[in-house]
C-alpha cells in the first residue's frame, strides 16, 4: 500500500485526492455541488449587505424618488474580495460623487479581509514556508496570495512590535533567564547573528517572554544595552533574586553591571554539555561519567551536591584530567539554586527558555536566512506573540493585536 503524507502542509492536497476518489465511488457525488451552493449563498449574503448599506447611505432605493436622497446612482463595477471562505465576485454600485460611500466589510482598495491575512501570517508563524502556505490555501479554499505578498504581510506586525518594545514593564519578576539563538542574517553580507531572549518568572511563578534583541554576539555591550532597556521601562529588580544564563562572559558581565545585587546562576545543563564534549575517551567513560555528573544536580541539598562533586572529581581526575579541570571551573555557580530550593525547577537551568527557543528554531528553519535585520525581528516577534496566545488556554487561539550555501532562500520583505 502506498504511504500517504499527512503532514500539515500536505493535508489539504491529500483531501482533494480523497474527495476525487470518493466521488468516483459515488459516495459524495454531490459534495462539490454542495460547496458551490454554499459559496453562492455566501456571495449573495455579502452582496445583499453591500446593497443594503449603499441604500442606507444614499438615502433612497433604486428608482425611488425620496426627499431623503443624498446622491444619485451611476452604474456599478466589479470587485473581488477574498475571505477565509474563498474569493467572492461583488458588484459595487457607484454614485455621482456628492457623498463618499463606505462599506463595513472592506476599506477603500481592500481586496482581502483582515482575518484571511492573519490566517496567512499564522500559517507561516506555525512553520509553513511562504510557498507552502500558498499551496495549502489554494487547495483548501481555492484562493491564495503569492509568496512575495505573504512575506510582505509580515510588515503588518511592525506596529505591534514597536509597542511591545516600548510598553512599560511591571517590576514583578523574581528570576530572569537569558539565552541566545543563532541565525543567519543578510546585512552587507551574510552574517551569523544571535537573537538574545530574556524570560521572566513572576512572583506567582508565571513565565513571560519579556524582551528579545538581534545582536552581533553575546557580548557585554549587547546584553547590557538590552538589560538597560528593561531597567528604563520599569524592571528595576526590586524582587529580583537570581538571573540564570549559560557561561558566556559577556552575559555575566552585563548582569553584574545592570543588576549587581541579583545572584548569577550558571545553567547546569550547559555545564553538563560542556563536560560531555570534553570527555576524551567517550566510548569507555562517557556513559558512566555523565550519569555520575547528573547525580550531583539531583542531590537533596547543597551539602550533598558538594560531597558528590568532590567524590566525582576524585574518581575521574586521573582518567579524564582535562574534562575534570574544566568541570571544576565555576562549578559552585551551578548550584546557587539550592539557596532557593522551593523554586529550583525554575532557575537551576535555562530549560524553560530553551524549550521556547527550540520552537522558534523549528518554525524559522524553513527560511535559509533572513534578508535583513528587520525581517528577523518581525518573524521572531510574531512567533513569540503566538506563544503568548497559546499559553492563554481560556482565550481564543487565533488572534493578533499578533541555514547554508548558494541555495539560500531569503525571507523577502520588500
């Protein structure tokens, strides 16, 4: 039996094959006729609404002589409007120009409903490429926008992005997590840049993505400018206890400058990864050595963790000298969370933030690179905005106020 690809981007195409096969079997012989009748009914509803609004604004019906008449008719013209149900052909009546007619369904020169544009943006933010979204909408509703137009629709997020970066921040966070995601961006040439993210854990243990910034690297200057922006917007750190990050020196230096009284927690997950990469005899030692190292961070107290650490170093010192030397460095910064044991799951690692970054990475990997920094900002904001919507289980899921060679495919934002 031939395998059927039921992936998200291919589902609509496969549905067309299913309908064709069922039609040939006589199971849904009238299905297409039903869709066509539904589309005609919808078209008639929209047309009737346009005619009604026109009569109300002009003050009289067709051929009606009334003292309330504001203007006279002057023929009509055809107009196509795309909604989430497909493209509708409309007949728009004209006036002689004494008054300006406005319709509630669309603005002047508008050819698509905002909800349809939002659906296109959402499809891309969920991981479809600009080309695949076209295939999906074409198969589902018979209408779509070009890949170039779909990419341009991302510009509609610019206003929301500006507001997100300027709005005041309530000083309610007790922990901050900082990490970066590396992406390829075209500037004067193709460069590898990092998107720095700051996630906050509130006093009532809610996680929120506070800010992000596209930067040239995880340098002290870049991180400090991001943290200073948070400070100016209201995050003064009155409740701030710990800031967790990886071992990047620039991040640590910036933290000590902007929030000097917050303690720094070195992510122990990054520490374990570093240990694993420095084990020399991987086949002989890696499995047992990593099990012993992970046991350190499962200790029930700081005292027990230190005892296990000393025992671990003594056992492996002669067998893996270089790995142990690197593991000893900054070890005590990885167990700061034991001083805040009730909240250790929030601050012992940056995993809460890394899970979101992994989802960001998955959704943007369809793009080989970003055409410019603005494109990277808009895509990142759109994705993390969708996270905020998805986290609110009691609210509607769909809403908006919302990488390597010459085979590069750019994210076009013209």
